C-alpha cells in the first residue's frame, strides 16, 4: 500500500470547505497555516508570519521544537496508550519531575485545560464534604467576574461573558461571582459552606488584566485564615509565560491547587494537570474520577521534554527580558488611539480607545504585514509570542505594529 499523497488546495478552497462543513464557533483570521518553526509559521502559499499568539500560550517553547519532537516520535514508536487500568514507565517519571519543578505533592494528569478545571471543582467539593464538613450538596466555590476557565457546561455557568453563557443553561449551582482583584470582596463572600476560591493570576482572555500588587498575597492569607482551598488557574499564565515558571511566584505565594496545561506539551499534544497538596487530592479514591487518555505514556514523555527544554534552554528568563523589551517598545508608540499597554513577561496587551474602530481590523492589517495576533473583547490586541523570541524579532514586530498604528 502506498502512502496517500498530500492534497494541496488554494487558500480560498480550504476556507470554503471549513465554512461549509465545520461548526462556526470560531472566527479566525483568513490565513491557512501549514508549517511552523520557532516563532515563525508559513501559510499554504509560502508566506512567512511571526506568531504572536502561540496558540494561546500552548506553544511557549516555539513551533515544532526539535527535542520535544524527537521525544514524541521515540515514545510513539514504543507505546502510546495503556489507559490507567495499567501502569506505564513514563507516568512515574512525569510525576517525579513535575513535582520537583513545581514543589507539588500530588499530580492529577488530564488532557485539556477545561478538564483540569472540572477536576479541581469536583475535588474541592469532595474535600469540602469529607474534610471541612460542609453539608451535602451545599459547597460553594467563589470565582471572579470576567473569568475564563474553559467551555464546559459547569464552567460557562459561572462565566460573566454573555457570549459564553447565552443559550446554554440551565447551569450547575454552587458558584458565587465577585470582582477580580478585590480581596475585600473575597473576604466578604466567604461563608461556612465556601470550599474554594478559583482565580487566574492574570486574566488572559479578559485582555491581560493584572490585579493590584499584593492581591495574590492577600488572597493566600484570606484562604488560609478561612480554611478554604486557593485554586490558581495557571493554564495560560504558567510555564514561563510571565517570566516566572508560575505567575504565583511574582508574589511569593503557593496555591493549594494549581492548574496547568497548554505549554505543558509544547503544543504537540493535549496535556493538563492539577497540582496539589496531599490533603486535597488525597480525597479521591479509585473509580471516583478519571480519563482514558490522562497520564498516557505519549503525553508523559512529551511533557517531560517540554518541561526540560523550558528550563534548560533559558526560556523563562528570556520571557522576562524580552517581555520588558516588547512592552517598552510598545509604550514608546504614542498614537492617540492607544489607551494602555500592559503585561508581565511575554503576556502583553495593547488596549485601544473605544472610538478607535476595534482591534480586529488592526489584527487583519498586521496579518498583511506578516504578524499574527488576535483581538479580545473588541478593543484589545494580545501579543504572546513563543518564549524563544529574540530582540531582532521583536524589533521587526514593532516596525509592523508601528506601521499599522500610523496608518490607523
């Protein structure tokens, strides 16, 4: 049997097939990508683009990192999936290396970020009933307005984004929403039935919204004093994106549960994990939670190498240094349509004034110049390139951004 020849279509044909046969739950820029290397991607017509989205931070290590690719291919030739009905020789090593790196005591491996969030919700409820003594089915979890934790029914039920919620109810009860960055509101919202506070260290989908300095430290103190679980969703902010391994390190705190995903595989495979102290994850017993693919040997081998290159190749330090360069250069652009530039590490937002005509048109103009980024919440452009970006590549990106803003 001969290998099937690749099928090459015109860009418009790819777009037409997607429009005809796919669900219309995304609105991507009309570029069709076929290859990637480092910070660069190429479309089907051979045009090169600087990727300033990194698949929403899943490709922190750069596209098709050779060492991660090698680890994936080597493991794929040996063993890909056993389910958790049996042990495999990669899972224990994944646990050991991840716990050593993050100072965690327990790990629950899953696949997507949303699964990690759902796993945390289930686990802290069970902890609340079995350890804290909350009455059955009365557990409350506090969350923040403008959050983004995924797309499942339970998660969109505590979203405040109308486009995420509308038309999908009824929703699961047990969630209380407070303003983001307001520690006093957290303290007031806690009741005897509160089991946890779930929060992003920086709200990525909301437009890279950074809480006041000292916020996470106060949250940690409040959660400890109230005897509730502090859950940090670091699926976007973790694994080097902010110039630290985890964003919580900027304030010297440790969550009880930390959720990671996206860059945990360097973009090669869906992998996520719940990192925990022993007390919380210790409530799970055989048969109470699981995943066919969670903790599979291929995922573990890929993740082990993704973590290794992140540390060994200095990507986290580079994110801190190049993030400062990128932000400083953006702040030096003094066009009147710019409302604010903000960010930490290589998690950066350029917010436009409401009368600027929206961010989408600027993203489309940047695409024409060979730079790919994405708007969020109408007026904000996010810049989140792979952590391997260089000073020269940032300088080139700023030239393109400057040109588009000048034309606007």
